[in-house]
C-alpha cells in the first residue's frame, strides 16, 4: 500500500505537492469515490485511480534538460496562451512537467520530467542543489554590495544563505555589469530580489548551471534527454547532501 499522492506523482501526472492539491480540490477518485484525505493509502495495480476522470497508469520515467528561452512560462499550460516549457518537447508522449520554475523573463537551464518523486527530491529545500545565474544588472555594484550578496542579505522573507558572487565585467559607459551568482535556495524571484536589495536591479537573467549540468551545446529552445548517469548522479547528490 502506498500513499495516494505518491502513486499519482509516480504515474507522472504531476508533483506530489500538486497531487495533494488535486485531492483537496476533489479531482481524485479511488474506485469511483472522491478522496480528499491526504493520508489515504492505495494498492496501485488493484485500486482504480482517476485524476480529473482520467485513469492513471504508470509511465516510463523520462528526464529532459531544456534551455528555456525568455518569454516562456515554466508550466505545462497557460490560460493566456503564452508559450510554456513543455511546448519545446512536444514529440515526447509522456506528460512532462518542470522541476521548479524560472521566471517568464529568465532564460536558461530547467529540467523537465514525468517523475514526480525525482522532482520532489530535487526541489526539497534540505537538498542544497547549487544553481548558477548570470545577471546583467543596472550600474556597477561595489565590493561591499557584492559582499552583502555573498554573506547573505535580508529580504522580506528572511536572510539569504551564503552565495558565491563574481563580477564578470562592467560597461562604464552604459552603466551595466555582468555578475555571476551561485545560490542553493529557490525562493520566488530570489536573484532579482537580491539585486534589488543592493540597488542594482536585474536587466537580464539566465540560469547557466544546475548542479553539475550546464547549457553547453544548446541554443535557446533546445532540449536534450538527460543521460542515465546524470539522473543517477542527481539522485545521489540529493541523497548524500542533507543539511
Ligand atoms: N531567481 C529569479 O529572480 N528568477 C528566476 O527565474 C530564478 C531565480
């Protein structure tokens, strides 16, 4: 017997957290009965589980790395008809969803999978997966301002964890700079808010690295399947790096 939300996540419908939301909303049935309680356990191959009236069946797990262009939503659909990350892997029959999110205006590396358990592991705040961003910002941050980013800066949802910061280049005439920032938290709009907090707002933002993965060989809009060894390595990172 397994928890219902875990079985739904493993079936590739969505993440476990989203599955819980679907349950609470009354969109999940087991043997024809709506189940809203999160503690309910089921036997996957015996109980008939449906989400939005559609039976779930276990899919082969697949893992993709996408170079998300800016101007794309990190979601599987958009009610305003804007492009979404899954538009870039349309030939895949599995129902993929993004691991975490990048802002609409942010480009860069994002993982897509149908494996809800894998996504949950990587997104869990206790597993400090490093993410490296390259930001073009207004003005030229001083050493002290960069140190604030490095040691942690107070945002409205608390102080940020220590980060790696490097001023890559500056354009004195245009009064802009390129800064490389590595963080392992994943708060909403965190990088933009960190730069806002030192008075150098972000003009352009790209995520270049996610742990040991990078965008080498890819152009915006390109996706590639992760190698089995990369999937294994990501799982191991999460398992061996609890705080
Ligand atoms: N931080 C941001 O501000 N935006 C992103 O898309 C990712 C991290």
